[in-house]
C-alpha cells in the first residue's frame, strides 16, 4: 500500500511538471519538430558545402546562419533559408 501511495505521488508530480512545461511554453511540439527538421536540412547543406568548398570556415558560417534562421522561424536572413520553407512540408 505504501508503494502505491509513493507511485501515485510521483505520477502526479510528473503529470504536473509535464503540464507546466508544455502549457507555458511558447513553442509547440509541431514547431519544435519543424525547427529540428530545418536544422537537419542545414546539416545536410553543410556536408554538401564541405564537398564543394575547400574553405570549411565558410561552410561553418553558413551553417550557423542557417541554424539562426531556423531558430528565428525564418525571420533572420541566410543564403540557405530554403531549409525553413522545406521544413514545413
């Protein structure tokens, strides 16, 4: 009986924590997924950039700009800003 009471208290705590995190978060699960898809696209473009350019610093800068575009939900400029538009599909 004591174990059931402890399990119930832990479950209530976990559910309350879950509610607080996701109800007050200004980014929904769908937006988080879209941002992750965008960042994955940036990583793919970085690998392609490494194959094309000898200067890896240029690719690193473009990658950082692309990730910034993803995190700002398409508001910041990047030459790889097509990743944000593709991530919504």
